[in-house]
């Protein structure tokens, strides 16, 4: 590397370092590579070139970067944000839902609705009619609409869908607010995450309906003091070609105890009651398939279309806190009506 021996250049380098406070800042200010400036600075020192401060001239004490937020303020802001988020996480961990009804009641768990052209409307509307029965509440497991991204590789699916984003949101608004369902819970699924869908549902439900991202663990609290813990998730980790409830079973076996575990997302069905003798507990595992039919993704990837289990009806007994689940929603509704009589 050739280092300039021009005294004026070397003095300019010294002045820049003195003004800007560091060699890196001086190199940036002069438009020189950092290595070049360092070499010239070293050459000035070897030649004993000095820059005397002109006491006759006084400059203002500029603080470089004074337009930026001070680091202390940034740290304080992030500390507060962390504390706020942690409190929100703790508040959502096994949050209570108080049920005032002393009779047995039901929760109709709607699988992925995908409201639109691929929705099985006949089945969905028959289940909505049941959800309007006395003592029946609703739970939405997520993916309320296709809500395809408007850009990126999935934009072609949005372009092929014979429905607008506006219409999808109108359908979602109807489903939440106008269909006559007494909602206990809405979950946000992967489709809901696109285009601000989950945030839209949160604003729509406001304080009337808990709208929670992906997974909710909550406790149904009854007047006599009994409790029923429910773990509902749009999807779970783990899969198996031999057991559609594999991810649900995994959480039930290795996670925290609950009387009922409900899952959607993979559009397949499985339901069973299982005992965990080592934990001295038992639970219902419900993998619900949802209402989406004629799905090209399933066709191309060889996934067989599920023909049952679009929803599951859970009957809760407040006297004991126990649960009974029905894959046949109509049969479960008849049983619940008999119990309540």
C-alpha cells in the first residue's frame, strides 16, 4: 500500500481524527478506506506532525448521533416491553373461564372452517344450528378462512380463489358475531396469520370473545368449585402415519395435565379417551378434521379427504368436572339435551 507523504493530507487526517473522535469515523468522513487512514495517521506520527488546536476559534460541542434515541432510553423501553409481554404470557397460562350454568353443558369444537368456496357448508350450517342450542358453546380451532397471502409463492392460490379478501372477512364477521354461536374461544391458525387476519379477529371480538394465537390453555371454573382443564391448539408438534392424534398425544403425555386436548390443522380425524397410569390421570384427545373439501394441496400431495370429524362435541359435567366427547355431533347434542332435562 502506498501511503501519501503529502504533509497537508497527513494534517487533514489528524484534524479529522481529532474532530470526529475516532479513526473509523474520520475515515468515513473523509471517504477513505479505514486501512488507508490508519496508515496515513501512523505516517504523521512518525514524522512528528501535530495539529494544534486554534484557541482563537471555539466550535460547538456537537454530539455525533444526537438525533438517535439514547441507548439508556432504548434499554428502558425494551425492558418494559419484555415485562409487559411476560405478564401477558402468564395471564394466558391456564386462564379461568367461569361457567355459571349448573347443568351439563357442551362445547362444539369447530374444526378448520376455511369459510369460502371449499367449505362444506351443509355440514357447517347443521353444526351451527346445534351450537345455538341451550347449554352449547362454541370453540373455533383456527383457519377461519383461506386468507391466502397477496404476494409470494402462495399468491397464485389467492388469484385462483373465486372469493375476495373483503368477502372472506365478511364471512368471518358473520361467523363470529352474527351466526348465533355463544363463543368460548377463537384460535388463530397459520392461515389467519397472513394479511393481519388474527389481529382483525382480535379487534372484532374485542372483550367479548377470547381470540388467542395458536394455542390456549384454560380452566373451566364451575359454581360448585369443580374445574375442567382444556388444552386447545390449532396444531401441535409431531406426526405419525399410524396415529392422527400423535401430536395431541405427545402433548398430553409429556405436557401439563388437562381433561381435554383439542387440535386441528392437519385435516384428519381421531378421537379417543386415554389413561396415563403413571400420572394417575386420563384425558380425551380430539383431532378434528374441519370443513375444507376439494383441497388441491391435499390432491397433489396424496392426502385422502377426511369424511367425518369436522367437529367434536364435548359434554362437560360441572358436578365432577369430567368430560365426555362425541364424534357424532348430532348424537352428542341429543345426549346433552336429555341430560339437561
